[in-house]
C-alpha cells in the first residue's frame, strides 16, 4: 500500500525500538517477526521470558535476535524503580512502585519514558485503560495539551479515500477547550499520513440549523481551535453530510472552506465517535486503523483486543513513524 510504503521508508533501518508488553501473545510475536525481518523496528519484548520463548517456539517464530525484558529478572530493575519513584514524586512508596512495575504495561511505559525504547504498542490483551493510564501517569501529555485522544485512520478503495476520525477511544465528554485541542492534534496526525488536513467539528447542526447545549459546545470548541491554530482550515458546527458532501455543503454552509471537503472529522463526544467509526468500518467497508493515541510526549499505541497480526504490524509502523516525527 502506498501509505505504508511511505511510512516504512521513514523508519527502515533506523534502529527504532518499540516495546511490546504482551509479548507472549502469538499475534504480537508473528507481527514483530515480520517487522524485525524487514528491518523496520527493533522489537523489545516484555514479559516472563519462559512464556515468551514457549509461545514463539510453538509458532516456529525465531526471536533469538530480539531483546526480552522480564520484570521478574531484570538487571536494570533498581534503575527503573528509582526513575519511577522520581517521576511519581511521592505518589508511591518503594514497595508500591516495585509492585506496580511488575505490571508489563507500567514496566514497558517506563522503558519508553527512560528512552530505552522509542514507543510502545499494547492492548491486544489489555483494556484501553490499562494501556493509557501508565502513559498518562509517566509519559504525560505535551505542553499545551491537557488530555490524550484516540484517532482512527479510515481508508477505503486502495487509499482512494483516506480520512481521520477523532476522538473515538478516550474522552467520554470533552469540554470545548479539550475538543479544540483534539482537533489540532488530529490535524497533526493527519499530516503524518500525507493528508492535507481540513478539519470538520461535527454536530447535529450546521451553522445554526438547530440549537442546543451540545451544538453550542461544538461552536465554542470551533472558535477555540481557530484561535489556537489560525493557519489550519477548521470549521464547525457541521453535520456529517455537510462536511462530507459538496452539494449538501453548498446548500447548508456555502461560505465554509471546509464543508464538503473535510478529511479530518472531530466528533463531539466518545459515544458518537465510537459509533461513527464502527458504522463506517462495518457498513461502509472502511479499514479502521487505530486507535492512534495523540498528544503524548512519546508515542504509545492502543490495539483493539479483537486485533489480528496485520493490525499489530500496521499500528507498530505508525508508532515508529510517530517517534521519528516527535
């Protein structure tokens, strides 16, 4: 695929290290074997060494050229514990820290925070919160970003159609200021995929066609986003058809430079975003890649528990590309 060829070109043979805290899962092992074989990343496998080696042996996967970190037997354990205690600044005792860091997600997040790895991919077994919580506590968000968010790259027809949907994974009911931040971070993510962003702030209303607190919040978020990033084409509030279809846009929002041409769609809340991307995926036959976590100081990606090897492979490439951009 053209998109992934472009991303691979950016990361190949650069020695980018990605942590995988679910390394005994055969989907992960199969994907990292491909990634390592193509010299796209250097996988860092996290978990109980014996379990990882047995799982790899069962599938006939060679992991002899991959680094394994076992939290139960790690030469850098004291260094990692000390770094965690410093980062948490009195929010955990040493005893608590040692217990917390036995969790592979926390351990892997610390490796990324300390620069031992360049990013992390998890979520094939764990819930989203188990991946995101350590990232928020340890890696934290970039300056000027109050929350992370989760975007999906939506593709159909051999990349003839390529869009970004956000936030479909993290924030249940973002405030207008938070929604504005999500819009700007989503535009940055879109650029990584060679999408020239035109951002639509979605609602049930287009330019005052209906009224309510929800549409008012989207209008407020749009104004905030436009003020924060005046160079970006951002407009709202727009209904999806107004944002997507030019003939509808001409009727409902003729003055808009985004309506009818949008390629980044920012949903007003998690419920609508999650429903929206799954409708596009299941009824519209779009491929949904993500969620891609945005706004963190270092890249952390959250897989779906229903993922397959190909999903792991692609999201790992995206995570590595994010580390290069950062």
